C-alpha cells in the first residue's frame, strides 16, 4: 500500500484563532479513514484545508508525495481531491442533471463522463427519476446523494466527506455507508468526518480522534472500539 | 393610438434599463461587487464610436464593443482580482475609484465639454404604420435587446461556461470545489458586462447625439436601483427590474399632471423605496449570497 495523502504538523487559524494545532495524519490508497471528534474540534477545517479552501500557517500537505499547499481548490479537483462539504451545497437553482454534469468540469473524455453519469444513476436510482428537476426541490437525503454523485463525477482519487449523515434518517445513512463501502472496493480512498463515532468505527478501517485542534487518539477501528477511555478521548479528558 | 405609442416608449426605456441592470447584476452575482465603474464601460464604447468617426459603421460599432470588453477585463485584472477576498465595502469603494480614474482619463484625452457625435442618423426617422409613428431607433433598440436576452438565455442554459456561471452565481465556493475555474468565470462575466455596456452606448449616442465623460454615471445609478428592485443576484430579476423601472418612468412621464412632471424621478424613486420597504428581497428572490472565499 502506498501513501496517498500525508498531512504533517498542520497549523491553521481563522482570524488569529487556532483551529488546528499541529495535526498529522496519513492515508493509504484504498483506505476508508474516519475523523471523529466533538463540535469545534477542527474536523471541517481539516477537510477544507486539504481541499484548498484554507491556507495553513505551518505544516505540509502531500498528495502522493507532491506538495499541494497553495494550490487553488479547482486545481486540486483536477488532481483528484473532491470534497462534499457539510450541508451538501448542491446548486439548488440548477437541475439534477446540470449538478451531476458540473461534477465532471475538470474532465475531458466525453465518453467516460457519459458512462459515469449512467453509473451514478444506477448507484442512486432516485436521481434518475429526478434528473430534470431543480435540485432545490429534492429532499435532504436526495440532496446528499446528489452531492456525493457530483463529487464522484470528478473521478477523484480521494473523496472527502464532511458529516454525510447529518440530518438524515438512519435508513438513508445505512444506504449511504453501504455505497461508500462499495466505492472502496472500486479502489476509491475515502476520508470521512463523522460525529457519530459508532457509525464511523463500523465503516472505517482506521480512525483519528480530533479534539480542540489536536489528534488525541488514533488506530484501527476494531482496536478503538475496545479502548476503555475512548469516550474520554472523545470528550476531551485524555491529552 | 397614443397609448400604443406610450407603450412602445415604455418598452424601449424598459429594455435600456434592463440591459444596464443586467450588466451590474452579472458582476454582482459572481463577485458580490456592485461595479459603479460599469458606467465608464458605456463611456469608453461611446468615445470609441466618436474617435472612429468617418469609418464604416460596422467598424465603429465593432471597435466599441472590443474597447468596452477590453476595459472591463483590464478593470477586473488590475483593480478587482487582487481584492477578491476583500469585503464588499472595499470592493465598492474600489469601483468608485476606478470609475473616477477612467472618467478623468477621458477628460485628459477628450476634454470635459460634451461632444456632438452622429451615429446612424437614419434611425432618428420614424416609420409610419397607419396613424402610428414608430421611431426606428426605439424599434431597433427593442429588437436588439430581445436578441441579446435570447442569446444570453441560450448561453446560460446550454453552454457549459454559462452553466458554470450560474453555479458560481449561486455558490461560488462550491463552484470552485467542483473544479470551476474562478478566474475564468469572473473574466467571462466582466466581458459580458462590456458587451452589454457597448450596446447601451450605441443607444445613448444615437438617441442624444452627444457624449461626455459623465454619460455613464446616471445610467449606472438607475441600473443599480433596477438590479435591487429585481432582486440582487438574480439575472432574471435584473432584467425584470430594469423593465419595471423603465416602464414606470415612462408611465409617470405620461400620466402625471403636467405641473408635477419635472419631479418625475422623485415619484419614481419614491415608489421604489415603498416597494423595497414592502419587499426588500426584490422581485425575484435568490437565496442569500454567501460570503465568498
């Protein structure tokens, strides 16, 4: 297994307030890795920084050994990083079809794009039924599927998911996670931020626990499930 | 019959204001910038038409479009791109600065006095249709506006760059996250605002026969009001807002008692203040513009 993304000693601040204080993580090709932690831990900041929306104060970000700090988000999409941000951010005034097609903005192969649209529609059949509707009319779960389909249309190497289960019914969340597992077998690498620890540990190979801008615990999911002080780490008693 | 003539006048002015509002609205939708220097794009096109006096009309009009588009792109590159992450107030002040700078460059080159220009004098005639007298310039303006609106609708619905611009107008950060190039979308919006400004300049020159370095200022104010009435951030709204403001203006001019007519604009803007108090989001509501990243 080769390292796809390595994050080393990352420091990010917002208007003078430190959000990440020296975070180091590493993700191998084909892994599904979860970042868990309470609100305000810096989980979203970490994903947004990897996607190029924040410029870190210090530290390094390597994609396959190549530094990516300072590259524009649109450039990083072309390099294989796709972010599904918290709150989905679908283009509500555009149709489902336009949203899906926009996902492939950086790609050139017409035929491959067409095949991928078919793939998305079979992965999320509900989008097929709503293909020509305005995306703003979709339900929350449908919008999340659309946001994921749109991100996948970029044919990413690394998919970043920020709280994909937020506000969705448990049944839909199950279906989403099944999809992630399926995509992984297809060789996709996934980094998911979750508030639901149980959910994350069930699906992920490994997890990092982020608390007030620092990684406080990390390991393979089955090990973490057995850690006595896991809840303590999660709630911040362990340093 | 008089009513039909008034209606044509109203549609004509509505079309003019719609083009102006679209130019301002387009830039606002992708950049959260109210570009008061849009007026100077109109001025630049008009002075190009003047400078090429004696050349064939096609060359004068073509060169004017090129001049306005180039000036728009230069503004974007030199003044606005370095400030893209700045807050909207900074951008607004910058647009005023650019506006004054261009105005006084024009004064430096052409002087401050209004200049007479003749463009397409044939259009100042009227075609008789029964008892109706149709001013050719108004008919041409309405036709050109409709053609432009149709072309823009096609562009925004069907062309990949147009769809990217709609996406960027709705959520700029997310647009970048799907790989849409921020610079490309914004430059395209500025180029289009240049084209719209040039068409306005043709109308202004043909209609009034004079140009001056401040000719764009009033129009950009009306454009701004129209865009706000239509709903800032929505292009359909901008077009409708312009149409509404223009038509209301002509209606007031026609139906106000003669002694009140000199105060038409007071009534006009009073009406729209009342409208905005009742409906501050404007005609077409677009989900609040997020702060750009």
